[in-house]
């Protein structure tokens, strides 16, 4: 199964963070599941790292490149994903989360996320 990863789920899994739920951890550990990371998540990490709010062992570019080499697939932000945000209910102002919701719905991908706001968008989540 293909799994779209919310930024926090991606980072928490790789860091071994206990805040990641058991169900999400199991799904991410399953070798039959493919990890998909949105380019929007890479953008979000770059912004946070640039502001000093995210510390990674290398630059975001190097960190993500290493994960791509190990099998993580990047989902580009297509213009149809960006346009789909228009149809989402105005329940949340975070542009990264709104874009992830639009991508999840457009690509029919379950989203690994502990953020309850995604249910308001009708996104299938694994947590």
C-alpha cells in the first residue's frame, strides 16, 4: 500500500519518537508499504530548519536525498493539487496541511498523521 506521510510522522518515525502511534509505526515498518513524502513536506522542513525550529543531522536537501536513495518517493505538488485546495472546507489555516489533504484526496492515498483536522477534510488517515 502507498502511504502519504505527514511531515511530523516522517520525522518522528526516523527519530524513533514515541509520539508516533503504534498503528502508524506498524504501517510504516511494513515492507509492503511504500512511503510517499510530499514536496510540500520538504518545503515545510526547509522553512522550519531555516528558522532554527528543526534540527536535522544534515541539510534538508541532503537528508531528503538520503531518504530518496533508501526508497522514499517524493510526490510533486502538481497544479491540480494546488487547485484542489479551493474545494476544501475552511476548517484549518495551515497551508501545508491543506495541501497534504488535497494531495491525499486527489491521489487516493491514506495519510499517516496524528492531526485530527484531516478528518474534517474527509481524508483517510492511519494513526
